[in-house]
C-alpha cells in the first residue's frame, strides 16, 4: 500500500500540483490558516476531488471550526477520523485530532490513551516527543503520545505541526512521517511524503 502524506497546508492546498500516485491520501491536520468554516469547506471540496481510491483526514490546531462538528455528506471513500478509525485492505488506521479545546484540559491525554493497541497506521497532528518535533531549541512533541506509541507499536505514524522538521525517519520498526507542507517561514512548499507500507 502506497500512502501519500500531507499536513499543514494552511489554505495553500490549491498550490499542490502533480501529486504522486498512491492508494491512500492522508492529511494530518492544519488545512486551515485562521480556522474559518469557509476555509474548511474549500479544503474538503478539494480533498474529496483528489483522484485517490481512499482519503483520510484529521483536524489540527488551526482547524478548530470543526470542533464537535458532525461532518456528513462525504463520499464513501473519504474518512474523517476524530478519535476513531477505519480499515482499508486489512490496514487499521486511527486518527487523533489536535483541538485546542482538548489540549487545555486533560481530554487530549485521554484521547491518546484510547488509541487501540491493534492500530497499524496512527494519524495525529502533534508529533511524539523527541521525533521530528524540534524547533527553536525545544522538543514540542507529546510525551504521552510517545509512551502510547511504545505500547501500540504501529507500523506507521503520520503527523505534522512542526514545520521545520518535515521528513521521514524509522525507529524500532515504526516509520515516522512529518508531512508538514508549508515550510517554517510559511513561504515555500515542501514535497509531500510518499510511504510504502
């Protein structure tokens, strides 16, 4: 299975052209810049029209307009994961968004603790602590997420959030992908990550 990983497009999704072929396209959040409904609808129209057999997305901290939203009317091959999962060709995907309402309470920690043990591909917005999360002298990733990953041991973890650390690395049998498309100064686009699972 070939997975195209996008994240942190921040309203610039229409600038992405000639995307590579893949079986599944995944966007791990921050498709909005200021978080308006109009931005979210524009992204969803674009994402649903992409020519991929399966499409998965979660929300990031810039996508708060969808907090608590019941997103209906999506095509059957488009999956919105909000502390939920889907299975594609025997591969179990699970997504945990990053809504600021959850992050200022203990709700985000509880969401992370509920990641199923049989998850093959984990999609979050935030990175785990110490993995593709370093910027301005700080590791911005989640310690709770790092600990849950040690228990779950997914084959693939897709995230973004820290624009400066766009890239892919493998640690102890898990491939980690920071798919941030916008660079750290929000001036250039990084190439999307393509991963063979």
